[in-house]
């Protein structure tokens, strides 16, 4: 962008701009007054616009310029602009195709996931790519889009907080899925194919101690004591606890069947197929459930089959957000216990099972995991056999192999 400057020795205005890689200074006879400067700035804006549009005629604008010869020589060096490749008529814009993609795939999703995907498109993807044709979205645009997510520009005098890497990965992942489908249907290049996910920082879990659990259960409102007991000693997710109905509680077998969830005012299928499971509940949990059975349950359990187990005073299933701000957070503050998400009750239960020596395969099933991989990755510090750091177990093993099962001080290198 050019500027209007003034020569100190004469006090007259001149244009200062770049054209074809040349710095151009074209002087005028106008002295530096507010009116003349405004006139020059208007002319400079017209020059900038013509240069950007490729219609600037240097000779016509400055016919007596000494710079004309250099400009003409430079123009001979600049290659003729290439004609843009003809656009394929069958390619829609991103907005149209993403709407179609969403309609086709949202049938497979849970309601909460559908809402989250809608938010990603509305907030991030459509403003950035909605008006572009599919083949106009290239790697450079996607990388620049991701850069702005990491360090968003200031808008309307306010700066939005930087998004977490996990959130950015979800946004780019959603774009990748749409463009992968476009690649399959139209044979275009997928600009997201080689874009790597951002690395995530590992976060440590913060399980509660048994002493903290006892304090919480003693101090919580009586109507929420069974709820906390159930959460601490079953490891269920918030939506799974809220979605539990009496028909899924088997007192005779001491089991609870996880079949539905309740979130955002809706009852739905569990997070995954693997989350469908039968929990073997402990004595304290079974006792808490028995104590809160509604009046008339023993006489006719079927009448309460579709009644939610954990309900508020208003007779509705426990809403997680309301629970956090009305019960959970004030309770932790009152007891001076560092704040942790309710999800830490799930981690607490897993670590207690491990500390008790329960089989990892059984714990994984109780948590709704199809394998033990996540169990060992998340809770390795709490697996008793993995906590030993003095090497004695390895010493005993190799000593037994080398010395026929006899472990001596000499074999361990001890005087």
C-alpha cells in the first residue's frame, strides 16, 4: 500500500509506492496542506486499487515520469498471467456439500454429538470455508485456518481465548471427514490428508482419597448422598448415572444394567456399544439403592420400571450442570477440598479397585472399556505391580533363572 509523503526541503507532497517490485516516487507541485493531502491520498487509494486489480497504467497516470523506462523494462520481464483453469461445474460450495454430508451422517450420531458437530460448523468451518468451492480449499488455506485457531486474531476490540489443542484437532478432524467424502465423490485432492494432529499435553488424574470420600458423603445434602455413593463406588459416567431407571436395578443379583444415558434433557443410547454393561455393585451401593426405593416399590416394582433412580426435588433426572454449580462445587469449597470435576469420581473408583487387587479385565468391563489398554495407560501409577521402582522383582526373577530358584545375597550383588 502506497503513502503520501512530504519533501522537507520543498514542503511539497509526493506519492511513494511499489509497482512490479520497483519503489516509485512521483512528485507533485502541491504544498502540504490538509486539503491537498486529502486530494493526494484519494489519488493514492485509486492507484493502489488499480495495482491490485492489475489495471494500473503507469504511463497514463504519470506521463512525464522519469521512471517510465524502468517500468517498461520491468513489464517485459513479468510473464503474462496464466488463465485460471476452468472450474468444474459439478463441484458445489463447501456450505452446500457440508449440509448434505451432515444430513447423511447425523442419523448415526447421538444427540449430544450432533449438537457439538453443528456448533463446530457454525462457529468455525462455515465462516472460513462456507463460500468457497470444494477445489478452492487447499492445504495453504487449511494451515492458515489452523494457525488462526491457535492464535486467533483480535475482532471488535476483543480477543477470544486460544483454543485447546484437543478442540483444534476436533475441528480439523471434522473438516478432514468432509473433504475425504468430497475426494471420494468428486476425485478432488484432499487438503487435510497430510495435516498432522496437534500434540496433546498429558494430564494426570486426581482421584479422591478414602478420607475425602468419607468427608464428602458425611457433609453432602441427604438427598444427594446415595447419588455420590453410587458415583464413587461404581465408576459410572455422569450421563449414565442420570439415565439409570429402576428397571435396570437387579437387587436379587446385586447388579445394575447400564443401558441408557440422560443429558441435556434427553434420554439416549450409551456413549458406545462397549458402554452397555452389567455392573456388579458393592454392598454400600446396594444398601444406598435399597434405602432410596420409592414408596410402593416392593409391592409393585413394575409400576416404577421407567422411573429414574436419581431425581431432583422437582422430580426430574439429575442434570450434571445444575449438580456441579448447586451441589458439587459448594460442597468442595465448604470442606476446603481442591476442586475436581465430578468425572474424578470415576477415576477414584478405578484406583480403589486397583488398590484392592481386582483383576484389570474385570475393572475394564466395569468401566465400559472393551480392552485394558486405556486402564493401564490412565491408571498405571495405581496398579500395585507397576508401582514398585526398586527393581527387586526383576532381581528375584533372574536370580531364580540363574541359580535354580535360590536367591542369595551374592546373586543380588549385596555384601
